[in-house]
């Protein structure tokens, strides 16, 4: 999800730069409906399981049948580069060098081209993740200084989601805080037990707020301990949905979102919601959303930032060093709109 959210500012700039062009955006299937819902310009095509050989072949067939004049690869993973290079397009631009990394922000990857000459050299690496797609715009000579990083939900879409949530009895009447306790890697996640401890403390110091754990449907079984622990109260709920628009609606209307370093954190920030993000394997400077409404708790250890292939200290990984009271302090400060340190780091 993070790749999709951080691509949107660059996509807007490209549409402005080439107003007569027809755009076809190829993404993982589970994000396609959301991009259509928020009215991203162009044809949105979803590919099921693009990480598999079958998914790769589907993507390649789709791109080749479009007979595009220009194919842009907006992110470094090798399968994306392979699809672009085998597309048959007369012009190919973007991240075309073989990259086999979960953390391309630690590499230095150039923007390359075939069939056309770029206006200026550009590359990505050791920069914030939001610069990755924008570097493609820079190669075209597009000024990215005023790129928009926000996401807007159409009123008609909000009303549709509101009706669904009312039917499910999930539209909260009081102010609420969203907690998203998952990420793309176990060791990038704060332990669930700590999240539950945080919620207990928040209920004590923030009695006017409800707490809402949010996840995808496939992750719902992992939140069974939350439902059991807070079974006797109505102020803590679990919401599982594979409809990204529903999740976005709840995040937009939340008073605050607390999440690990993940795509949902970037989604909440793009929606304009205040966020508290938890970081360990990567520093906030590299992967946090750049938002004035963000507070990022970061416990630096000697092996951070890491490649995120394996953890060298799995018994006491970096996220376990984040103390509950530090997160609670950041939550209270952010809700009070008080200035706090953006990254709390301890050697």
C-alpha cells in the first residue's frame, strides 16, 4: 500500500505535464478499486498476486496489449522493471536496473530510459520514500517542489461508506482513535501486547475517546486477543475489512491514527489525519510520511536501518524497545496539538 500512496503525487504531476496523454495505471488488484473510488485519473487495472509467476505473466500480457507509447516504472522491485523492459513500448523510463531488495531506499537506483532522452539525471536512494516516484518526474524536468501529497474522498463515496457502516453498527458516535497494529514484516511491528497496554492507558487518560483496531479481513484472527481482552467494554472495537475505502473513511474521521511503519500510516497522513508512527528497522527520515501532523517514535539500535530480510536480534528486536509510556505521551501531545520531538531516538 505504501508504494501506491506515495506514487500519487508523481502521478498528478505527470498528468499535468502530459494533459493530452491517456494513462493506464497497473497496480496490485486489492488497491485498484480504491484508486477508482478516489478518482485517480486514467484507467486503473488490477493484477492479482503480481509477486507470483502467473501474476507477472498477467501483468506483462496486459502491458503489451495496451501498445503504449511510453511505459513508466515508478518503483525499483525487479518484477516491475522486468514488465517495463519486456513491454515492447518504444519508450521506457523509470527504475530499470535489477534491484532485489526490500529496502530500496538503502540502495542508489538511477532513473534510466530507452527510446528517449531524459531532461536531467535523477536517482533515488538514502532519501525519504516519498521521493521515489517524484524522482521520475524530476528526470522529465518537472518541478516537484509543490507536489500534492493529500488524498480526498468524494462526498458521494463517503456517503456510501457511511451507509454501510451504519448498517453494520460500526459508525462510532463519539470521537475515536484508530489503531493499526500490523506491518509488512513481523520485526517492523510493535508487539500486539504493547498496543493493548497502550489502549488500556489511553482509556484511563482519554475517557472521551473510543478505540478502534483496524485491519484487513485476513488479519482479523490475529486480533482475537483484543476482542477477548476488551470483551466487557463498548469503547474498544475491532473493524476488519478488505474494502480500503472503508478503512480510509474511518481514518479520515478519526481524531488520531496510531500505526507501525506501514502503508496504512501513509494513507492516514495523506488523508490529513494526525498520526503517531512507530519505527525501528527504518528511521522516520527514510520511511515516515512527511506531514506536519505526524509524530514518530523511533528507538535506534546499532543495526538500524537494516535490510529487513532477517532480524539479527529476534529475541529483542528494535520495536520491542519502544516503551508504552513514550507512545502514550506522543498520543496525548498530538491530540493536544502540542509540539513534541518528531523522532524519539536512544542509542
